[in-house]
């Protein structure tokens, strides 16, 4: 990835951190990062993994899409590509992603915000997915919904898998508020 991509991500993180009244030290500690690493990420100089971005989203109490909404180029690693298709603005909040996984990929995901669920629909290939202790085999056209606030994973066989991922955040009395301006343009993101 290039510096403009990381710059946009860093600005989003910094804006949300400050809007929540968190110091750089506090967010770094809560997310299990070195303060210097978080500082570099916010300055657009770091090279965060997707799991690091997810941990920051969880600690900030915002959907992953809020951190990457203004990122205009793919973020990706280890054979997994994701494109943010749309971000909902209702309560509950629903975000939709297109995801592609390379052959023989195992993608472990850390828990998302409490109450979050994922519904995946397989478009091509074959996939094992779900909560780590309850993986489901999906074939083309099949869907599976599972709790995403626990460790979960995606596993491919010898072929590519393409899927739609719908992330639904828990409905609450006060809708998820963010400091990042949302637009409804399609963005590429990799998990």
C-alpha cells in the first residue's frame, strides 16, 4: 500500500480517537499496540495488519468500515481481498463487503464489537466458515449466519472462494456514532 492510503486510514483513526477523548497511550494500550506504532499509523507511516485495524475498531467502538471508508485502494494480506460495498446508516448498522480468498487460505478473525453477527453467502468455490468451534461447509449459493463477536475463521480448499459478507452490529438505543464522514461510494478494502 502507498502513503495516501495509510494517511487516510490514520486520519480516520486519529479523528475517532480524539472524538472519544482517548489519548494515544490509552488507545495503544487498549488495542495491545506500542504507542510508537499507533503514532506511526496515525501519521500514515505505519503498516498495520488487518487484525490491527479490526482491534482498533473494536477499541474505538466503531464498525471496521468507519476506519476504512475513505480508503480508496485495497488493503490486503495473506490471500484475502475485501471490497466495502455499502455502509448502512440505520439502527442496527449493516455493512456489506465482497470478499475473495485465495486457495488454501485460513483467515482467523478476532472478535468484533459485542453483539455483531456476520452472514456470508458463497458466490463461487467452497468454504468452511463460522465461529472457530462451529465451522460450516458452504457450497455455491449457500448462506451462513454466525456470531462475529467471538473468534471466527474462513478456510478455503484448493480453489478460490468469493463471498458476500454482511456485518450486522447490535441494535441499541443510541445508534453507532462516528466522527468519520460517510459517503456511499464503493471502496476496496482487504481483510
